[in-house]
C-alpha cells in the first residue's frame, strides 16, 4: 500500500493550493477502515500532523492551520485531498499523506513553497 502525493507548487503569501493523495495497492475496504491524515515536514524540523479525516469525514486540524486548510476524501477512488487557503511562508514544507498512525509506507511527498 503506497500513498502517492501530488499537486504541490510555489505560491505567494495569501494564495491557495490543493494537494492530492492516491492510495495505491489498497482495496476499498482497507482504505475505508483508515483514518487518513496529512503531515508536513519543513527543512530542519520534525514531521508534524496537519489534519485527519475519518471514513465518514469527521475532521481534526492542527491549531496552526485551523480555518485555512480543509481535508477531504473520496472513498470510492481511495483519494485524500488537502485544500490550503490563505497560505503563509511558515506553511512551506513537504506534504505527505498516511494514516493517522503513520503505519502505511511513506511516499515521496509533494513540495509546497510559500513566498512572502
């Protein structure tokens, strides 16, 4: 089971991006059993949990992104999304998806760069 992230890029402060994750190699029931999550890792910092989402779309967010980021999922296509609005330079990081325990294989992530 391998998450594959995409959709990162470079934007100016205040801009928006949507990153996507496709969980390859998983059957639908396995994906649906997972609380999925987005993490990020900035240069020189530890990986941190950004947002989580259950099968029925209950969500949680880190305080630093609450009100600006929205996590969603498509259970039929085994995809997870992160809509990021009002981006700040401190959001610059490599973004990864995994389950909420980090038990799946880690993908390569997708780079998000926010300039001031």
